[in-house]
């Protein structure tokens, strides 16, 4: 049976870092809605142009645009065995749409690890975050620095600071999270799929907690 994992949690809690590690360990495909948008912006596609103004302000891209993009990605053959969803769903409308998409190929969300940390931790993490241009690998100047400053350890590409990782925008993204995404905690809790994980632990400990949540 296919395994679909939804990583839930506020911005900068470590979902992207953990999703990449889990994908490597499990062989499941990692789908990051934020990265899909950033790729579209890089390629200057219509979708990228639509999404950019929302992203730069730290707002959510409208549901219909986001749902269509993720549906296109998750319907590809490489997701037949399952996927790790990072940053999607972010609203109850998106969560309902995901359920319908997966039902279309007889799948379901199996488990929802909910990674948590206090807002001040999130702001510190986002403002020191560096992202690799080629594949979105994530570093932090204090907590997880690259071996060579400004270069990705994995693919050697340049690291950059995301426009929406500025302090004011991060604070707004956290507000948007509590307003629009936090209701999903209960959405998945009542379905008995939620597993809470302390995101302030060291990266390896969060991974261990995630792996044990997924095995169950
Ligand atoms: P992320 O890389 O997950 O932090 O996402 C970066 C930005 O992309 C967000 O602040 C939103 O503007 C947009 N975005 C990513 N995923 C979604 C989503 N599921 N729904 C709406 N907007 C999204």
C-alpha cells in the first residue's frame, strides 16, 4: 500500500530539512509546495508570476492555484508508492482536496507528524536560514552551517537567503500559519493521524522521532 505523509508545522520549524532526510531514508518522493512555486518563479512560468506577489508578502497563494499544482505533481507515476508532503495542505480546503486526490488512486493520508516550536525559535531559525539554489537544500548559519560558506555541501551550488525569510515577513508568515493552517491540527487529530514532535530537538533527534511515528 502507498504511504502518504503530511508534515505539519509552522514556517521554519524544520519541515523541509526533515522531509529531505526522510525522502532519502524511505525512498518516498518529497513534494514541497513552496519549492514547486519557487521553481516556477525561477522559470518565470505563468504559475510562478501568479504566486510571486503572495509569496513575497508572506501570504498564502490562493487554494485553487495551489491545489492544481500539487495535483499535477502527485498524479505522476513516481508518487504511486506514496509521497512526503511538505507545506501542503495549508488550509482545510486544501486538506479536503488532498483527500479527494488520494482517494482517486485509492490512497489516503497515513500519518501526520506535527512538528512544533515557539514563535521566537521560528523567527531565529528563519532569519539565519540559507537555501541552495539548485535543489533547495537548507542550512542555518548557527545551527546547521555548510562546510564551505555560501556553498551547498550536497551539490556545491550557491546558497541564498529567501526573500520571505526577512524578519517582518517571517513574523507575518507565522501569523498566517496560526490563522489559516493551525486548524489542520484538529482536522487530523480527530482522524487519529496526528503525532506531535518537538521541533526544538537536534535535527537527528527530530528525524528519529519522525521515523518512529511513521513506522507505527
Ligand atoms: P514554504 O517554502 O513552505 O515556506 O512556502 C513558501 C511560500 O509559498 C508560502 O509562504 C506561501 O506563500 C507559498 N505556499 C507554499 N505552500 C503553500 C500552500 N500549500 N498554500 C498556499 N501557499 C503556499
